[in-house]
């Protein structure tokens, strides 16, 4: 029986040492073959176009716009591209943005070699979406929280900008007392003890985009 062809893999990370480390731990895996490397958004797109790998491991922080922008650019030209984010960043906003951009998985760099190889192979075989356990748990927790109304989301967006209850009331056209009530309801829905924690949770969960 003919052995299956190895998965053709591209590595995208702006740190040479990280790429070298990935090569060191993956090169002995017969199911994988590293065919290209890139260090920024432009080279990631160019190298993908030149080699069209089966799977790409993409860091989140890259010169030239970031890994999410690289995912968007590649998938705009190659809609079937299978890209796994591999990063140290676990903010929920970034996770949601990456998956919405078309990444087929979000992995943290503390992942084991065995789990990383399995995620790469699964992405290649059937496009299976793989999330690190910490990411899955965080998304499950945020999805289980109560949804905010459109008005509450507006109020929360203004809170993130640092506006007071009085300022929020003036901008949205209601009384400071109503503004205070909205903030109180928001704290309860988010499970936050104060405004600072509510703002932090809003950014972590991607409810309000981070500028």
C-alpha cells in the first residue's frame, strides 16, 4: 500500500527562533513536510501564492498588519486555504476575529507536539477546526453568558471609551439615572464587580472591538 503523501506545511512567524523551533520538533514527523516560511503579512501572502501549502501555521502578531490580516488576504484569493493560528495571545476578541476571518483553528504555543501534529493533519484531511483546550473553555464560558441588548452594547462601548454615566446619558439622550441603571444591568450580565472589570471583559470577549 502506498503511504499517504505528507501534509505540505508553511510556517509564518516573525521570530526566526520560533520557526527554527517548530522545524526542529516537526521535521521528524513523516506525515508533515515543511515547504515554506514567512515572517510578515506580505511574505506570507507571497509564499502562499508561490507554494500553495496544504496547511499554514500562522502567528497572530506579524509585521505589516498582523496574522488575521494575512488570513483575510490569503483566503480572499484562496478560499479553501486551511490556516491554523499558533500564538501566545488568548484574548477572546482576537480568537473571534481570527475564526471569523477564516482560520480553521486557534492554538496556543504551549500545545504539545502530538496535539499540534494532530491538529495539522485534521485541518488537512477535512478542515476540522481545532482549538486549544483553554480557548474552548473560554469561548464556552463567554457564550454561556447572557446576551446584551443593542442599547446595552452602545452603553458598554461608551464605557470602554472611559465616559461617565452623565456623559453616556447626554450622548444617548436619556437621564443620568437611566444611564446608571444600564451600567448596573451590564455589570450583572457580564458578571463584573465594577466598571473596570466590565470594560476588561468586554474587550476580552470581543463584545466591543479593541482599537
